[in-house]
């Protein structure tokens, strides 16, 4: 590997290490919520995911905690780290209370729906590009991207922020 290619690889690794992954590992559990009978839920508009992770009071991730998720319309169970797929009711989506246990520890957190995006508008986002040529040249480019839509579907999207339950 040439010196330039090695430098590019180091740069890519450094940038990716700093990136907010916000996701779960590939082996994370996924479960689907069960609608409560006679809950009087409005018609669902699809599904929404809730990411659940558990941590010690020192901020160390604790894998394997069993979490019960409960709302007025549905309930679910997932093992951390994991994701719960729930009915999506837009801004009428209920708060979800998570109770997690990993003996002898336990913790609880309630998460509510938040606005995540606006459809039908313009979005501005940062971009980074790294290129390596066959003769060892390296190029890095920073830029700003802009996307927009001419769609008549205008509205607000909602979602749940990731749940980070502290176990004590």
C-alpha cells in the first residue's frame, strides 16, 4: 500500500470513528409491539421503530437487559440492544415507558414522540468525499448538499428518540 493510500485509509477511519452511528449492532434484537385489545387506538399509519439500549450509571453499555415497553395502545418486550417496531400514529403516537432489568439492576425511562422531519421542504446536509488514485494521490472534498421536493405531500414526520435506559 502506498503512503498516500495509507493516509487516505487513516483519514476515512478517523472520520468514521467520529461519526454518530446512532444505530445498533448487526446482531441487535428486533421485536414487534402487540396492540392491546379495546385500547381504542386510532388507525395506524404504518410502523415506527424505537431503539433501546441499557447502560450502567457509569455510562457503560449493558447488553442483555430485558425491557418491557408499555403504552396506552400497545406493549412489547426486547432484549438490549434492540429495536421495537410499533404502530405509527403520527403526532398522536403515545408515550412509551420502558422498564429494563438485568439482575440485580433495573431502570425505567419514558420516551415521547418528537418531530423528526418536514416533508415537502428543502434539506441541507454536509458531505465528505475521499478519493485515492492508483498512483498514490489522495483527495479530500468537503461540501454541502441540498435536496428538495416538488411533491404535493407536505407534512411533518414524527419518531421516537433512542432510549438509553440507565440501570442501577
